[in-house]
């Protein structure tokens, strides 16, 4: 049966911190535009409890990375489809035959990045966009956050799929 590589998953969970430190950096990324779109100042941001924020970010990122395993690796879909037949010898043989022959066919960084990008586009964008509309945030706010998640999920998906 397909298994999650927890070392690779943990490595992928660091990606949001790395991309976020660049993407939201005022000197090299969209930090100034982000602060303007949220109405936050550098002074207000300095008052935050960064230990709590980074701890929760790592927990959330690991949760995302675990979920991405099931979205960027096709064996999980097949395993899910066969779940009700786990004790059926014929079904198990078919699962082993299919994964043995085709299981690693799409285990590439490119394939995982493609799926991660699509998840960013078709999951992150609608969620962030919906929240932003009700919060009365503008297009720039949506674009900054969605761009970050599309890049971040693409990198996470690429790492998970390419190295698992």
C-alpha cells in the first residue's frame, strides 16, 4: 500500500515559511503592497507574538503537506477507490499490479507542482477571494495572497510528488 514519506512531508511543510519570508518581505517582495492592502503598519506587525504565529504556521503547513500527499500522488486515489475491498485478494492483486506498473509514472517535481498550482487556483483563490469580498478587500489583496498560495502549493506539491 502507498505510504506517506513523513520526512519529505515535513520538508514540504517548511516551504510556506520560506516563500512567505520572500513574498511578503517589504524589501524584495510584496510586503509593502500587502501591508497597504490590509491596513497594517510595520509597527503593528512588530507587536505580534511571533512564536505563536510561527508555531501555528508550521502546524498548518504540515496539515497542508499531509493533504497534498493525497492530491498530488495518484496512488492515493486508487487506494481510496479500493478501500472497501482491502481484504479482497483479487482487488489487492489488482492494486499491486497497477501501482507496480504505473505507480511511479507521475512521481516528478513537475507533475506535483502542476497539481499544487491547480489546487492554488481552484481551491485557494475561491476561498481567499470569497473572504476578501466579504472583508471588502480589493483585487490587489486577493492577487497577493493567491499568488503566494499558488507558488507555495506548487513548490510543496513538487517536493512531495518528486521526492516521495
